[in-house]
C-alpha cells in the first residue's frame, strides 16, 4: 500500500473508529490514518467479560483483525499514540507517542472523533477495584480472579455488563455479591425480572439492592461501603457502573452537545464544526423512530454510525437511519433481551418456545408494549431459556413497520415441533390478551 497525505484522521480505533476508517478507505485507500493509544486494535470488546472469567482462554482469540489485515484494507495505523489536544482553528492534532516517550503533532484535512465514552468510577485507584473495559483491564481482572486468595467478589452494577461479570466470577468459582441500587434490574417488567432473579439465586449470586458510597481499605479495598452503613467485604471488586458520553478529550472542544451530554451529530456523523465528524459512545445518535436523539452506548450503533461518518468524511453520502434501542444478555442459562421502549398498553405471555410436548421445548416470557393511542407496537422484552434474538429482531422490524397487535397475530412463520410451535411466542402474546380482539 502506498501511503499518501491523509484525507481523514480517525481518533480511536474501537468499534466506531475502525468501522469508519475501513469504510473511508474503500474510497480513499492509503489516505486514512487511525490514531489510538492502545497497542492492539480491533479487539472484540463485547467478549471481554468471558476473557475475565476464563470461558475464553486466549486473549488472541479476541483480536478480530491483525495490523497487517487492517493495513491491507488501506488504513495507516498510529498505535500507542495518545491524542492530547485538538487545535480546531489550525486543524492540528497534538499527541504523545507512548512507545517512544515523545510528543508530536499532525495536520488534518478531515477529523473523525471516536474516543469512546467515559468510564470514571470511584475506587479506581485501588488495584483490586477494576472496571474491565479493554484488554489490559480485563486481563488484570482475570489475574485477580485466578488467585486462590480471591474468594469474595463484589460486582458493582447489574446492567448487562455487571450480569456478565457476575457469571464470569461464578465461572471462576468465586463467591459473588452483585450490588445495584436500582430496581427493576434491566428495567424488566416484574414477571420477567422474577425469572432473572431466580436464575441469579439458582447460580449462587447474592443480589444486594443498595447504593455504594465508597470503599474501605488503604492499599487494597477490603469492603464496599453502602449508604445504610453496611460493609460488604470483598477481595476483588469488578465495577460495571454506567458509561457517559463525556470523554475528557472532547470536553474543551466547542462542539454542540445534545440533551444527554453527547456530541450532537447528524445522520452522517457531522458535528457543529466543519470538517469534524464524530461517532460512537461519545455521541448521541439520531433516533430511528422519532425526531430527537438518543444515547445508546452499544457496539452496533457505534459501528453503523461510524460507517456513515467515515463515508461522509471522504465525500460519500451513506446516511445512517438511526438505531432502535435493542440489546440482549446471557445470564447463566437464560437469555434476556429488549427492543424499543414498552408503551403503557402491555401484553404478556409465558409459554414453550417449541411444541410444548417436545423434550427440550424451552420457555419464553415475552412482554409486548403498544401505544395506547395508535395501537402500534413500541417495544418488547423477552426472557427465555433459548434464543431470544430472532424474536426480538422480528419485533424490531414490526416496530419500524408500525405493526399493531392484529398484524402481529397474523405474522407467518415456520412450524415444526422440534424447531418452533404452531403459535409463535409473538402470536401467543397478542392472542393471550382480550384487549385487542
Ligand atoms: C466489557 C464490555 C462489554 C461490552 N459488551 C457489549 C455487548 O455485548 N454488546 C454491545 O452492543 N456493546 C457492548 N459493549 C459496548 C461497546 O463495546 C461500545 O459501545 C463500543 O465499543 C463503542 O465504540 P466506540 O468506538 O465509540 O468506543 P471504543 O470501542 O471504546 O473505542 C474507543 C477507542 O478510542 C481510543 N482512545 C480513547 N482516548 C484516546 C486518546 N486520547 N487518544 C487516542 N486514542 C484514544 C481507545 O483506546 C479505544 O480504542 C461493551 C463494552 C464493554 C466495555
């Protein structure tokens, strides 16, 4: 590959940055430069909890593309280079080359900012209070889990990441307490949440619903302190608190912000400054179903937004339609997922995934939420002992198409006892309610 003056400099080689850079390099091979502070790019971040627990043994398995493969796709990589400041007026970046211990600067024609979100958490100065969010911190957490002296693990935050880390710590044979101030967990409706809580209890995870206010211990944390004065003793704390869009790097930049504090971008990733684009967890993204913007710190929205921004930054329009909020998490033998936001009119069903008499029929609890005024589907939640993603995918399409309960009841699907039942969980859910008939 012949490298030429970059048409685009991408800061951050994570989900958004690499998707953007690969897309831009399709049109401008050899003219896209990616600058990242990490030594290794293209890491499957979403599988890190399984690296922590040891379900995935070899960290190399999580490197999706090698440096050579990325270079073959037309990207020039500057790894171990931390961006320190951006001079928008003079279109210059100032960075620190971490490997050489030197500072440097470079000019940009177009700049795409994808440094991710902010993970600041209390207790981060203590070596056994860790927030696994990249290869380094995940391998550190794993090393602590592998120590025989690490017996009690406190997982802080019961979002999808906290649930995955609780499972990881149980997989490593530890005593696990999961701490979360909020009910309901994952915002699930009560019957679905009850199933989730039973699954956690069945696998030995003790759930404490309290707020953490600090840590006890000087060089090492020995207990988490709760607001009611209780101490939760631990040998290791894994923190999976929330993420915010306020990355320190972007704080001083005169870029317009949205309601949630993220950089405001249009459907092509354009910020309020000419020649400056942004994508990923530092941004709010245009809503798929409405006119406003949403903050969805997830990998797919980041990558899709990145692709749109990467194309636009080199003059190729590829507008991003927005994303529905949809996600799923495996919690031991359960799968839990959701799409959209539940409306006020809710239908619920609980039944087999396949023909009920089939030996491994599985179960799926499904809650569908409709708009009281229009009758259209707004959102869904699912908890099942089998795969939930295809049901949620169908429901995502149904939301986009504006389907109502009657249309959902008529959806066609395959029927064969070992694979799926005569009545799909979706049809069963709407038929179980008299409100639409
Ligand atoms: C442990 C974990 C599990 C997750 N699991 C899921 C999941 O199952 N499903 C899902 O959809 N989402 C998941 N996510 C969220 C998902 O990974 C993020 O939403 C996504 O990676 C955001 O992409 P991004 O490009 O905005 O940021 P990132 O992927 O975080 O990339 C940001 C990049 O910028 C670099 N950077 C930051 N500051 C600087 C600087 N000053 N100079 C140079 N480089 C810099 C970083 O090194 C990093 O490479 C998970 C996140 C974590 C941490």
